[in-house]
């Protein structure tokens, strides 16, 4: 049995590496053997089902499938998936029923450790399992790309000196996002006990990473003596400040390229839309939000 699983996973790893699409950012997933609820199904059957699912997901492209290690127990799936940098893992159950079986595949986020969606079908052959692989792939892509451009980052600061515009105060949302050419950005940090509203995090990272980044940014402000509230708004406005009794607004965009450090751009606004801080960071994902907030609140102590 052990030799069989090793052979299956070795063959699968060769195929999956060859099939991985050349995108800058793709969701990653591990498919673990499904748990059989009856002795009529053995571990080899479960491994064949998992291999078929993984192969079908990889065939569709845009999702990178990481081959699982042999011998990982179900209780350790989350820790194992996290250890290799997977965004999701697939597990589930197989229950014999009539001339076929009821199969439930569960997709778990390694960020939150919670089930994000599942697929259930009645199967009579491995061809039926292949179609479920397509459903899993589409569900993973939907999770990763939902609201991908929900909050577009403004253009980078233009440091080339240029005359100030003379057409009055800029008040539209598009202009709030834009820097005035040649205008230096001087960091204006919120005082202790001030409330900071954290806007919806944008960028090309998947929704789980962006949600986690918003929470991490809020936690970093709290640790430094400010109050932070995560809001659903994706654009700075005085209304957001008023509704949350905030004196500052923070926007961020997160990108998580494969095999590279995370990239985070953070912009702080006052309630009139004036930019008080704008800087980009490239660091491992686990520390990039702390680096951004610390650099803003403690200028001169180093940046990412």
C-alpha cells in the first residue's frame, strides 16, 4: 500500500509540475485522500479518487496543485498544507450507495482553517469524479478572483516636480485617489487613542488573504495605541469617518506572487481625502502588514 501511494504521488507530481500555468499569481491546493465511511472502500480506492480530482484540477489550468506527502493523517492536513504554502486543501468523504458512491469534497482555506465550500455528487465511475474536479477548480478560482479588482490602487506617486494645479480643491473620488504632481507627502500619524478606519483591502491576492490582511493591519494599529475599525467601504470619504468616529482612513492593496515575497501598498488619508502616507513594501506575507503600519506610525525606523 505504501509503495502504491508513493508511486501514485510521484507520477502525479511530474504531471502537475509540467501542467502548472505560467501566471504570476495562481491559487494553490493540495488534494488529500478522502475518508471512506465503509470497509467496502480501501485506502487505494480513496487515493485513486484523490489523484483523479487533483489531475482534473491541474488539467484545467490557472490552479496549481501541490502533490500531498504520503502518510499525512487527516488531523494534520491543515498544518501540512500550510507548511508547503498551499492556499487551500481538499478532503472529504466517500460513502458506498447502491451501485456507486456518494462523494463529498470539502475545500478548506489554510488562512482561516475553515471550510469555504463543498461539492457533493453521486458517482459510478472515475469519469464522474473527474467532473467533480472541474467543479472544485471553478470554485477555487471563484474564491480567488472574487472582487479581485474591488479596490484598484491609484497610480504610484509621481516624484517629478511639476506646477500645482490651479483649478481649486479636488473633491471627486478619482481625484482623491490621485496625488498632485510634485507635491511631497508628509506623513501625518494619528495621535494615540485616535480611531483609524481600515478600508476594504484590494489587490490581486485572494479574498482570504485580503481579509486576513485587513485584520492584521487593524491589530497592528491597536498594538500601537490606536483604535482600529474594519469597514466595508472601499474608498476614502468623510462619510466613512463620520460613521465610525474615525480621524484617519487607511487603504491597502495586497499581492501575493507565487514563490516571491508579498507586496503591500498602504495609503493613509485624512477625512478630507488628503494623502498623509503612501508607501509600498515587499516582505514575507506573515510580516508585511506589521512592517507597513510600523513604518507609518514610527517614521525613520526602517521600511520594507
